[in-house]
């Protein structure tokens, strides 16, 4: 994205040269000490203002520059410039602080800016359904059958049962051990496969995954 001309520093020798402070604060609508000071210039992702600092540093987040100019301290490496007011365009230094990624993430969750579970617009399941999936999966039902019933991908279901997704929801999580089949069961399964049973049907009967059923029956070929 090209930098707006009104944010680029003067380039001609005879042109009026404003300091960084002057260029910056003329684009901030200052108010009371407790009020938000909205950025009036260009904006980037998540509603944050963007400011052309210099040819060396180029464009940076306006709120981070506001705190730097007010305190004389540039944002430390690995730190975020966080809003206490939860208003991305705000450049009031009193509303800003340098925080770690963990602090920023906790702040997002605390202010409900990082919705989880059913709070997400694209959530496919409810918390009750997640608990039901986990319970039924560890009770012996196959991932393939559950994924088909709830209309999700097997990989999605695996992330749920292993606790990678919906971490805060209840129900058992972990890795389910594959049932150990006896030689007689394996022979029976191969015979049924040869008679026309599908890998999905065999998986449902023996409590294993369709891929495992296919692998076992292929070895007999």
C-alpha cells in the first residue's frame, strides 16, 4: 500500500520542514486527559492509525508513536503497544502502555475482543456439542462417524478431541488408543472385506478408523 502524500515528510530543500512531533500531533484530535484522542490520518489493519515516521523507519502504528513521543521510549523489541481504552485509533498516551504478547492476549480476552467458541461468527459447533463429541469419541465411537454426523472435517474433530480447539470446553481430551484386534478378528474383518464390506462399515463394527481398516485388509491381498 502506498503512503498517502499528506504523511510523507517534505523532500524539497526549500519546503517547510515540520518536526516529527509537529507532523504527528497535527493528525491527532486531542481532547480531555481521560478522553480518547482519535487518529485523523490513514489507517491500517484492525483500525489502528498509520504514520510515516521517516525514510528509515517508514510507516508505523500511530498509537505506538504517540506513546514513544510522550515518554521518549521507543517500543521495546518483542513488546506491543496496548490500549487500555480498547479503541484502536486512540492516541492518548494515558490510554497506552507497552505490554508483552501474553498481556495483550489476556487483555483481548478480558475485553471480549477475541471471541471464542460460539462467540465466533464462523463457529460450527456449540459447547454442548463439543462435550458430546469428546464423550462419545472416548466411549468408543469412531472419528469418521462423528465427523459425518456433526458435519465437520475429521481433522477438525481430531483437534477437538485432542484439546487443540475449544480448550475451555469440558469433556475428556487426549489421544485414544487404537483397539488391539485379535488374529481371529483380523481374519474375520478381511473375509468380510473380501465379501464386499466397505472400510467404513468395518471401522464402525470394530471401533477403528476407516484408514486403519483399509490398511489391515490390504495386507491380506
